[in-house]
C-alpha cells in the first residue's frame, strides 16, 4: 500500500492553516503518562513456560504405552464384633 498523492488529500481550510501557523506550543500543559498495563515479572514468565512445557508433554504422550491395571481394595471394613467392642468401650 503506497502513500496517497498530495492532490488526493483533502484541502485544509485557510482558517485552520492560520491557527496552526500562529499556535504557541508554550501554552500547552505537560502531560504525565502512566503505564497502566504492568508487564509480567521474570518469575511469572518462568512459571508460565514451565506450565506450557508440562501441557505440551501431556498432549504429546502416547497412551498406547499405558498398561492395564487391577485395583485392589486394601481398606477393610470393621466387623460387627469390632463395632460392638468400640461401642461398649465408649
């Protein structure tokens, strides 16, 4: 995309040209700019990179490498006698 030619630009009214020519920049007030978007710290960037690498590793994992497992319950429920003994002790 090229810049427009001078002939294609709209004409500036003469009153505006006079105002621009006679403008005193000394009357302008100083503007204080404040950065509202705070950039992340290096620690935050490091944490985000680690999380992205972890997610990348999870997504690229081959599920065919998994082996079937068999679940075994090791937490035995108390018998009636055990429950009766605990009630009697209390």
